[in-house]
């Protein structure tokens, strides 16, 4: 069950957050070759100077930090496509410069992800873990 966490240094409107979350969910499903029902997303808003990236000199233009806990097994190409996709959606939605973003992916065994009814198996190509 991936947990995709987005931290952004500005207030965000609810309708934009709903649209953003759906775009992220569809991106993850497509790139990572899995279903959507198990994808969890956190969006956290911070003040302008509450987030920092060393190379960013104008934080008022926006900063986005992304942490994605995912199941192991995806290729570097998939992980890179996902990362750049996150950046594109963040930029398109909130005009945050891509150079002001930092993405961290952390891989876990499937059994590290738990829902009420079960834990997830290791990732398999073309799967839908809640409907398999």
C-alpha cells in the first residue's frame, strides 16, 4: 500500500488537492502497474519558510518535498518516471518550479503494508492487490 506524502510550503485549496490526489493516484497506477484502491496520499501544507531545500533561494515561489513509501520490485526506469510525473503534476497544479522539489522513494517488502483485512504481497506486474 504505497503512502505518497507531499509537503508544500503554501496554503492549498481543497478542490485542487482532490484533483491533485486523483492525478497522482492514476499516475502511480499506470507507471507502477498496479490498481488504485490501495494507494494512500498525504498532502501537508506549511508556511513559506517551514520547508527548505539548500539550492532554493526564493522559497516564496514554492517548495515541494515528496516521500513515497512503495513496495520493492520496480525498475529504476519506473521509479524515475514516477518521480518526474510527481514533479510535473506539482508544477502544473501549483506552479512550483521543478528545481524546488525533492523526491525520496523508500522501498519496502509487501508484507510491510497492512490493511484491515490483510497485508499486501510482494509486487507483481499487472496486479491489483485488493482485487487479486
